[in-house]
């Protein structure tokens, strides 16, 4: 089946540093990937839609200069949290669409826990 | 805009009990509806889906029927197992080629032997 991986699974960084999170589709090509943020005991909040070869589309209220998204290939999208601060600590999840199985089904990565000290 | 309201947990049941997790939605147009499950330490997995009114999605003994008249997509299972312990998310897709999903808050389910 469609498998999506994320790396790293956990990261701890100091305030002011930047952190890069990778999202890979392992056995399919994903023209579209999504980045979500999950707060404790809350739902997933869509941050942005990432399309291969073009600029990401950000949801309202998400700072594009803070959360840099690059979808450089059909199997890799990256999210860089720039100048991270403690309020950026969260669980970040990516998903990808497997075109052959229809555009309405997303396959999710296991998530990355970011802790900013 | 679109929204999903999901039964808040946590829910604790004994093994073999009947499960219902309520989900209602607000949407324009003709959305698709989904249930995703997140097992401990894993990513979200699609459990079942329905793409139009009166469709029933089913998988692993779970069922949900797309009810347009009540704008609901309640998840049910007749006899739960310990292995069903997880967090369950109801989600709505806008349809018409728009792949964005709107999620409910999730319901943590714990099944005790």
C-alpha cells in the first residue's frame, strides 16, 4: 500500500534555530502533499498544500516566511521551521495523495514531534 | 466554511461492546466523508470513506453511513476488540477535485479486556 515516511520523528532545538522536516512517499509519486499541525487534544490543522514544482499554497493565518515548504521532487516535500520559538512546538504531520487510488484519499506520515527550548 | 463536529472522548468500553462515535458536519456542495484511525505511535490511516449520500463505508467491522438529511457520518462497530484502541478522526473533503480535508477533534477510544 501507499507508505509515507517522515524524518526525523522527534527533534529538540534551541530557540532561534531552524529545523527541517522531510516527508517522503516511499512507493508512489505524489504530485500533492499536505502539511498539518496537531495540537495536544486538538484536531489536525492544515498548514499548506505542497505541489511538486510550484510554490506551496498556505492556509489563512500560516506565515509562509516562517514555515518554508519545498516540494522539489515527486517523492519529497520538506517543511523548514525558521527561527523556531517555543510556541512552534507541536506535532507536524504530512500527507500525500496517491493519484492511482483517487485524489480524495490522503496517506499520512507518522508525524514529527518538534520541541523548541 | 466547512466544519466537522465529533464526539469528544475519551471513550472507554469493554471488549465486545457496541461502539458509536458521533460525527456531524457542515459543508456546501457535495463533500466526501472519511474516518481515519491513529494507533499509538503511528500515523493516521484511512479506515473508511463515503463519497455520496446514502453510501456506506465499511472496513475491519466498522461502518459509517453518509446521511445527508442529518448531515452525519457516525462510526459504528458491533463488537469492539482491545486492538481497536486508538484515536478516531472524522474528516470531510470538499470534493470536486479539492483534496483538502477538514478534521474533527478526534475521539480517543480505549477498550478494556
